[in-house]
């Protein structure tokens, strides 16, 4: 049985770096944000998630695009839509790693370069080539569905 996840993700930039997060025990990193709750909009979700995870006030700027992603967990298909937004958080600086308010999360800044994003195993993978550019001319759409046609190891 497949599980569907609707997510809002924050692209927070400072001094040529992007803020990423790792959940305890996971080999990959991802953009801050999380699951949209019932009755909640995408921008509201981002503001809530960043307040819960980092204790910061976030200003959602503009929509950047969506990455559709599928993976397998314990033999079950997981499907997610990651809606990504440029987000300003004036209290965060690439000079200091933010302290997470949730003990299972670790935040860190990574250079906004394709090689650096690949080195830290940013997921979903299409973000590795989308994030280095800060050009907001048109929203983007990417998908990993062709890569996840059959179950893989977790």
C-alpha cells in the first residue's frame, strides 16, 4: 500500500549557502519544512515548521517549484510532493549552525553548489541541480518516479 505525503520545504540562503537538515539515523539531508496538516496552507505550514524546529520567524517569499518523489520503506511505496519556497529568516546566518529545538534533527549550512549538495546526499536528488541557481524566473517541476520503478533497499 502506498502512502502519500504533502510537504512544504524552505529554501533558506545566506552567503552562498543553503540550510539543510538531517534526521537522526538517516544517511541523507533534506530542506527544512515538513508535512502539511489538515486545513493548513503551504506557507502557513512552513512558518509553523520553522518555528517548531528552530524557534524562528520565517517570511515566505516566493514559490520556487515542486519535486515529486517516490521511495520504498519496508516494502511499501512512499510518494511525496515537495513544494519548495524561497524563505527569508533574518535571524539565521551561515556563520552559525542553527540549534534544533527537536532533538532528532541537526541543521547545517552547505555551499549552494551541485557537488556540495551531492556530497551530503540531498534528497530528493533533483534538488541537487535545481538549488544552485537562485533564478526565480519560472517555477520548476522535477520527478524521481522513473528512478523508483521497483522496490529498492531502504
